[in-house]
C-alpha cells in the first residue's frame, strides 16, 4: 500500500497529462478499492469471519421419522470474537470441549446460556471449538455489541471461497499492470504506424 | 475449481484489452475514434441486451408475469429499435458523408455540435443514465452472487467491486477494440450458461403447465372491461414493443454497434438478417427461464429462486458464475464507455485539443467513481437490487421519446429548451415513483406496472418535442423580416 509520502513523490513534477494518467490508472481505482474494502470489512480487514454458524431445523430417527428440532451450530476459530446469539427455548449446549475445559469456560463466563441468549467469547481453546445449542435463533446476532445479520456468518462454500480468491488474484494482476502503465511516460499523441489517418472533425 | 475458470476468462479478456491498447485509432490523440477491427457487432449487440438489468431483470419479470405476447413484443421492439437506429444514422450522417470521411465520432459530433445547452442537457442525461445503468448492473450482480452462487453479503459486494474494477481497466486499456473483442468471449459464456441452466430448468420442469406459463392469467397491464382476449394480449404486445424499442433508441452503445453493422456494407439483406438475429437471440434464450422459473406465487418475488436448482454441482456453479460475470461485464463496460464517449465528444464541441488522452482519462475515472457512488448509495438506501433498474425505466422512456419527437435531430427543438422538457418528464416520473415507492422497495411483481407509466412518459416527451418544434416553426414564420 502506498504511503502518503510515496503518493506525493509519485505526483511531484508531473504535468497535467501525466497526472490525469496516474489518476485514471492508479490513484482513482486504488482509492475506490481501498474505501470499498474498508466499508465492507471495517478496520479489521479479514475476508472471513472468526466463527461460522449453521442453523439446525429437523431431527430424523433411524426409521425415517422426522420432527422439527431447532438449534444452531457455532464453530469458533482462534480469533477473538465476543458473540451473543439471541435464542429462544434453549436449555442445553453440546460442545467439543472436554468436561473440565467446558466447566472452566462456563465459570469464567466465556460460555453462557442465559435469559434467551447464548454467549460465546472466543478463543475457547487452542483449536477450533464446535458448539451445538438447541433453540430457535433470530435473524441477527451481536458481535462485540454491534448487530449483524446471522446470514453473514453462515458457512462459506468452497466454490465461493475459490471465486473470491481467484477474482482477488486477477484484480491484483490487473492493478499491477495498470500501475506500470500509469507510471509510463505519456506520449503527446499516441499513435501506431500504419493506422488510418483522417482529417479531424470539421 | 470454479474460481480458476473465472480467473482464466478474466485474464484472457485482460490480455485482449492490453493488446488492443492504442490500436486502430483513426486520428492520433483520439482514444475512442476507432471504427476498424471491431469484430461481429451483431453478436456484440446481442451481448448488450444480455444484461442483468434488462434481460435477467425487467424482461425476465415481464416474460414470467405476462407470458408470450409480451415476450414477443419485447423481441419485436428490440428489432424495431435497431432498425430505427440504423435509419437514423443512415439518414442523418451516412448518406451525407464521403466514404473516407465517415466515422462514428463524426456522427456524434454532428449530433451535438452547435446545439447549445440542448446538447449539454442531452449529453448529461444520457451519460448519467448510462452510469446509473452500470450501477444497476453492479447491484444485481451482487444480489445474484448471493442468491444464485450462495456468496455471503460481504463476499458478494467485494466480488462486484473487483469485477467492476477489472471491467473498468478493460475499457481504459483497450477502448472499443477491447469492448467488442471481449464481448464475443462473454457472449459465448452467457450462451453456455443459458444452455446449461435452461436445459436443467426445463428438465426439472415447472410446477405449472407450459400453456399456463405462456399465457398466464393477466394480473397486470389490464384494460378496463377487457378480460383475457386477443385484444388484451395485443395491448401487452404494443407496450412491450415500445419498451423494447425505447431501450435501443436511448442506448449510445447500441448506436455504435448499429453503426458498425452499417459500416460493414454487406448489403441490405444481410444487414436486415444481422439486426433481426441480434434482436431476437436473447429472447430465445430467455424463454426456457421464463417457462421454468416461477418467481412469485403471490406478491413478493422469491429472490432465492435460482439457488435450489442452479448451483447443484461444480459444473452448474461454474457455468452460472461465468455467465453472470460475463453478462455483467459486457453491459457494464458498454454503458461506461458509451457514457464517456458522449462526454468526450460534447467537450470537443466546446474546445478541440490535439490530444484528448488526458480528457479521456479524467472522464473515465470520474464516470467510474460516479457509478461506484451510485452503487454504494443503492446498497445503503435499499434492499431491492432491482429498484434502480426499475427507476431507470422512466429516463430511458424520456430519452426514447425525445429521439422520436425530434427524429434524432436536436436542432428541431428551440434553443435552450431541452432541460425544461426533461424537467417535465422527470417531475411526472419522480412523482409516480415516490407514490409507488412503498410497493417497489422490495422485489415485487408490482414493478412490471412501471412499464405502462414509462410508455406514458415516452409519448409525453415525444409530443412535447413535436409541439415545441411546431411552436418554433410558427414563431419563425411569424417573425417580421
């Protein structure tokens, strides 16, 4: 990322055509991208969330009988995330932590099920932890007090990750090309030999 | 690895754009004065109609809710619009110039030169509408990336911004050459998506019979005391025809493509077939989608309609991703470049310079920034990704009415009058839209009802232009010598 000093150096001593070229090829698109990423992801630029949520809806037994069983799976990562999920009619949490670790997290308020809310204060261990809670979740959750839609925390498919990753790679390649072109000398009249010439407009 | 396939296509297009840089200019220092080496303008024209806002937005909604008569009207209107454009360009410019002097920029220059503030208003409205159209494409791409490809909101927004930036660079690097050449690649991918998805949708079948989908129970575009009959279907056909032709008349990227078809001078017969083919192919591809996808059972549109069938398996995901991104790039780039070109020519009518490269760069980045801001505004102020496209129905209708009312010649209007005429059209449309906003702010079948109001705007503008031309003529004759 260019610092302010580097940007000023880039622009110093340039004439108007060169400045226009730098704006169109480098600064303009760069600014659009940086501001967009900041608006999308905030100051913590991370392309993925520190936890994933998946909603549970149905229970099926070995005879194929099905019944509604609302619940939620929360898979927390090693990143810090203070999550509060509003959840109705919940009474139990099933976790991948061993009993002592689970008890310790409960006592230290890192895991809590209370008054229609499930609280998780990651990291909960030195690896990803899975939690299953019965009950019906709402459309939103709270991340460090800020409301966010649950939809944004659902698991991302491999195809989606692949699409975003590759598109980002092509963008980097394109911007690199544009940077090189944007800093190249400006020809007064860009032209190639052998092209058709005609009189300018009357 | 669907992402890898998308990356390959984007890189191929990038290489095409880079290799097109600076090539084919008629005059040095005129980056968009390129008429040679632009392949297959007919296919490129189909590619414009294959946009997310038009074909996969408004036209799809009309075909789904109103059936075959409206769909045929849209196709007929598109072809009619292409012929009207061809007639306009031939009559106003082609026949007046010698072969070696003809070029598309000459046509635009003659359109805008010596027309005072009328030309400024004309350029401003069309350029702004094209940028808004590009923003609408962005909003819909984002929404379809969520619904059809299963991306999360943030990832969909990021994907839309990245693809838009890449598209911006295509046309910044390579201008019209890059646009036309990448259009061919993109059309192939859109067609592939349409064939794969269309076949799958038809295989799964529709819950409702085909006859019912082709002629659904009329709920919109109704006439008093006339039930489902050939007269009502004829009315639907007429409304859709006006809509389809208006879109062609008001799109400067279409003018460029039609110009290229005329330039090929392949004879009247092949020109006719080229325009008919370009106009109808998109609707043949739309038909299986309209037959198979039931977007609404009542009231609100089911925005998750594509997810259940379209992303089953890697092949479908890849086809859908490639098709959506290609469709977006094609229309986004066309709209952005045509907006920039019109502004560039308008500036030239005020002041000619030896090299327009700096001007081109400045106008490109400002137009792109304007489009981006509209996209952000759309995200911030509405949850309906199709709302902006719906709103643009009015401005497109107004511009088309202006084209018809002036027969493509701004000098028929009194000097400095166009902004008043446009203000009248804008007042009617904005008032209607504000009154209907509550029913339009979520994706809803009600949105197709904006079309008849758009047609009213079209006729209002055309009549206002004819009237002002008539009044101008009367006043000129009455003026004492």
